C-alpha cells in the first residue's frame, strides 16, 4: 500500500463559475495540466474548499478528478468532516469510486481519545491507505504510532504543524519505513524536508511545473540548482500567500492568469482588493509566469 504517493502531489483548487457553481471544464483542465507538467499524483484537501461543498458536490468533484486522471497518477481524496460518521461514509464512498487513498483531518479541536476514535472509524471503513493530515490540531506522536501499528493502511502523514521539520524527524525516527511523510504547508519546506526523508509534497496546483523541476533537481542531488529554482521560482509566491492571507484566492488568481481555469471565484475567501491585484500582477511578471 505504502509508497504509491511520492514526488509532487498538488492539491486541486475546486474551480467555480462566476455564479459559484462547480466548473467541470476548468476542473478537468486543471487536473490535466498538472499531470502534463509533472505532477506525480493529485489530491483534494481543505484548500480545495471541501468544507464548503455539499456531500453531493464532494462526490462530483472526486468523480471528475478520478475520471480525468484515468489512472495516469494516483489520487487522494479529502474525506475529513466534523461528524465522525460522515467522515467514515465519505471515506468509504471515495474508496468505492476508485480513490487510491483518503486524506483526513479532524475539523474540530477535541481530546486525544476523540481523535483516536475518529481515525479508527475511518480505518475500519476502508481498506485503501489513510493519510493523517497533521495540521491545525497536532496529533501526539504516540497516537500516530499506535494507529500505524494497529492499521497497516494508516501509512501516510501529511505533516504541516507549526514545528513540521522537528515533528517529521520524530515520526520517521519512531516509525521508520512503516510510514511515509508528505510535506504540506504549500510545499514551502521542500528544500529542508527532502534530506529528512520526506517523500512527497502537496502544494497548490498553480506552480506544479516549477515544483516538479525543483523535485527533479533534488533527486539528481543538485541541491544548488534546486535551491535556485525554488527560491526564485516558487518562494516569492509563497511569501505573497502569507502577506495576503488568501491562499486559495491567490492560487485561483494565478491559475486563471495562466489560462488553466476560467474564474477565480472562491467560496471560502473574498477576492483580492485592487491593491493586492496589482501587486500580484507585478509579482507574476517578475517571476515570468504567464
């Protein structure tokens, strides 16, 4: 089960029409473009605005992504939900429609016992790999180890806590090759995480081509070129994400600017104001993004 997901696995931003409806044409375009320019897998996550999709819409998006990939790369589907039973149901549904894994994060802060119950319910509902998204509500290493020991298919962690580099080393030090760690946080720590044993990264989709080149340089052992490509070709946009505090909005604006999707409409965030729009346009020109 383990090892299928590695390399650059962009998180698909769910494209909408200007009226807020799912744009299937743009969604297929986004998935196809990501694979064409070097994605080693694709997935959905919170940055796909999954929490703002109905259960029917979540299934529709997953089906379209799986149909468009058509087996070319593995697909992980976000099935996290505030309700344990709903999360388990969504996970089983993802398995039934052909997902290669499910990515799950608790959407509320609660006790360690409840986190354990949450992941056990999902592991019992599916046989495909379960990815723990260790993010806003960090899980204790002891719990990750216990779940991995009991369920072989809980075999991935998307690590993006505040102390991700340290936590990554702790997880791999304790569990070794029993688990695969994937980097989140927009892929911003790829240079630092690669030597630590992280096997893949899950940035947004809009710079998939550039992240793929960075990853190739790392695999070749050319750290100098990898740093140059990342610091010049990816990091400036990551900084803009932080300044604007609108990750999804910026991702969609860049996807639209590159002609990949038709609208930058977001359900989760407001549009960029004119000042930030101008700053982003200038940044994209500077970065040579068209």
